[in-house]
C-alpha cells in the first residue's frame, strides 16, 4: 500500500502532564513528520488518576479520546494525541501483572480517529500493605526502586479520606520512610498502602512501552485504506473459530485478524501471523469440555 504522509512539521497536540512526549515525539516525527505540541499547564488528572483519588470516567478508549480533545481545545489544533494506561492481572493468568496501553490519534481535518494498543507483562505494577518501613526491604528492589518511584497512603482512615492523604513520586529511601511514618500516624488499621507510581515520568518501564506503542501507531498511519485511502487501516478485531485438530469443530480461539478503516466501512480478513492451522484439542469445548 502507498505510504501516507501528512504535511512536513504538522503540529499535533499531545495531552500529557507526565512527560510522555519523550516517548511519543520521536517515532511520530520519524514516521510521519509530526511536530508534537504539549499544551502548557494542562491538567489531565481531572479525567482520572492511577492512585484512585480521582476516578476515571468511562472506559480507556473514552478516557483517551476525552484527553486528546482536551489538548486539541487548549491548542486550537485539528490534530490530537493522547495515551491512557490500565493495570491489573493478565487475562490468561491472574497472578501476572499486565500493562494495557492505548494511544489515540484524532484527525478532525479529515474526520477520523485511530486507536492503537499494546497489552504486555513488561510492567512493575505492584502494591503491598505494611506496618513499618522495614517491611519494604524486599518490595522496593523488586519494583526497580529508586529509578521507579512509589506512592504511599494510609490503608484506612475513619472519615474515608485515605485517598486525600497521599505521597507520590517517592524516589529516595528517606522520602519513603517519612511518608510511611506520616501515613501510620493517621491510619486506623495501622497499615500503609504502598504501590508503584505508574505515572509515565516516574516509571521508565512504562515509558518504554509507550514508545513501542507510538512506533505501532506511526506504522499504522502510514497504511491507507484500500477503499477510501484514509490513513490508519489496521487491526480492529479478531475472528474466533479456529477449528479443532481432532473433531474439526470451531473453538473459541482466534483464526483471523479483521483489519478495518477508521473512516469508511471497508474491512478485510488476514491470517493470524505465526498462528497454527488448527487448535490443540485441549482448547476445544467439545473434545475437552
């Protein structure tokens, strides 16, 4: 397919207060010629925080889109970008933490939006409850401290204000110790909740994932829709029904990728890369109910 390029040095608003331009700018400039513009004093925390004191409204796609439009409104630009991350257990293994990153590009000049995503176990996402600073002796090295910061708050406060008494961006043992002691002074149950600070500028591992995601988005925006030539043609869904190697019936495993245009209704199926031709009978709901 023909490579689609925007105008050289095309200004694009990136809504962030956490330094994500350090991960996103270079791949999009190299691939598309974008000039990333970060609005000054834009508080994206109003749309939600990882640490829980402000609840995110809507799902990750809705939150990312709202964030992008916030940056576009602030700068007056017709092009916008925003990233949204979510952290929790990996879908197929509840004991492995995962990072789900979403990056949206909004093109109001042509009237379309492109979402790109990554789900990875390359994350230090973790949390613990402690009754003294010394109990962090194993936790802090495991999560990559001090290059990766932590957050501390009381585990429980009688008036429900534990999310308002919070210490973020802690990157020295003394800062963590002081935060833990302050939280213990007001904690009803004598415990302090300590978690990894997942904000990008305090989490180099997450920043590397966001950079990979920006590379994926740049490549996707270089791909035109075969029907209407809009940039951003790429994977939108997976088709289930890979047939069992024993009985030949369809399973719940994916058998193809569905690529779609972000603007028109054109779709096309592609074989899954490096996928088996048949499903192992262990995953068949008929052979192995």
